[in-house]
């Protein structure tokens, strides 16, 4: 049966599948059913267009809103995960859908789910924790995947996982936590690993080394924005000082001798001829321009110096990335990680 056929069957029976299939099924409110239906319809529309990155989050939310009672939703999400190449998640979802369809007496949907499970099975990669049984029997053991706690049961059996980076951490009271980081290949197969908890508190084992001291903050040699502004202001002021000084020197040199009194005032009568009067006027104009340039320039230079001295240097920046990790195994769907019948 083709994937579009799966979608048609799932869509036609989504709301019916959300009804309790057994006496122990959880009741759904009218709001939950309506929200699940809307998410499901939007997700399957995007799925039909093979827009998996947009469809899968909507379908995942639809499944959780109806408390994983919608078998059609499980099938649609399994198909979406298969389209994304996340075969571990797809496999566990098909298995969950098949099991629930058989309990509900929905033979055709159980067959569709088993066909999907068989289709993706050769492409599923598994992780085996070789000392998983020992870890699972440790009192108070906790298993953390990408910062979220999952069932310790993942330690005791092969776990179907999605390709990419995978981190598993194990903690127990009185023991140093342990973590393993894996890179899951995209092809089917098995990766085996061990996770060793630290020595129990009060044991004769070696004392753990203290964590390294944090590195001192990086010092920047780059100028800050305020310092750059101070340099620009000071440079403009310095240029004005030089310009004013040059204008004064030119005016002083061109001022005719004998055109001023003993106290330095301009004396038109003493100049003697019109050319000297014109030259004296030009020199006085240059002197005025010199004063109008020099003193503002001095003020700008002082202001720029103050801005430069009080402004901080540039602050160094750093970037970090955190890989997205996914685990597909029976049990839960946590923080983007599928553990168990994830979809």
C-alpha cells in the first residue's frame, strides 16, 4: 500500500482513533480532540508535500495532545520520521501503532504499521550498553539523554537510534556521574559501548581530580566604539589647531609694517596707501579666521581626549554550538529525542 493510502486511512479515522479503545484508556476533553485534529490536518497536509521538517513537529504535538491514543496520528508521524531519514524513530512508531491497532481490533491499520516496520528495519541502527544490566540495577540510577531523564530500561536492551550525535549520561546517588558521546552512522547496524559510573562515596578508589580552574576572561586589544569616537573628535580638533596656527602665521607675515599703533591697534592713517590698507584688512581677516578655528579645535581636541580615556575597550565575543541529539527507543518522546514509540 502506498504512503498516500496510509495518509487517507489515517485522516479518515483520526478522531475515531482518539476515542478510548479500552477500559483503561485516558479520556480526552473536547478541547484536546479539537487541538489534535487541527494539528493533525496541518501536519498531514505538509507531509503530503514532503515538507518533513515542518510536518513532523506538528504531527508530534498532535500525538501528545491526544495522549498517544490516535493510531492514525502515530502512522502519519512514523511516515514523516521515515521521510526525514530518522529510521530509529520511525521503526519504534510503526511498532507502537501496530500494537495499539491490534488491541483496538483494527486489523488493516495493524498490517500497514507492520509493513512500515519491516520496510525501515534494515536501515535502523542500534546502540547496546554492554554493562547496561549492571547499571540498571544500581540503586537510584537515572538516565539522562540531552538533559532529559528517560527510563532506565534503555540500558538493558538494544536501543533503536537516529543518525547523528548522541549523548547518554548515567547518574546514581553517591557515585560520580558518567557520560558517553557517540556519533551514530546513517546505515543500519549496531554500536556497542560501556558507561562506567565513578567510585562510590567512601570507597578506597582514587580521589577525583578537581575540575580545572576557569580560564581568565580574554583581554581585548581592540578599540571600543567610544575610544574610536574620541580619536575622531580629537583628530578633527588637532586639524583645526594646525589650520588656525597656519592662518595666523600667514596673516602675521602679510601684515604691512607701520599700519598699527604702539599698542597694536590698526591705524588706517599710518598705512599710507590703499594697497597697504587692503593688505592689512586681509591680514586681520586671516587673524579672525585663525582665532575662529584654533580655539574650537583646541576644545574638540580636549573633548576627544577625555572621551578616549574614559571609554572601555572592545569586549571579546565567543560563539558556541550545541548539537541536537536524538534517541529512538520504547518509552517516551522527550525534548526532540524519541525514546520508545516516538513519532
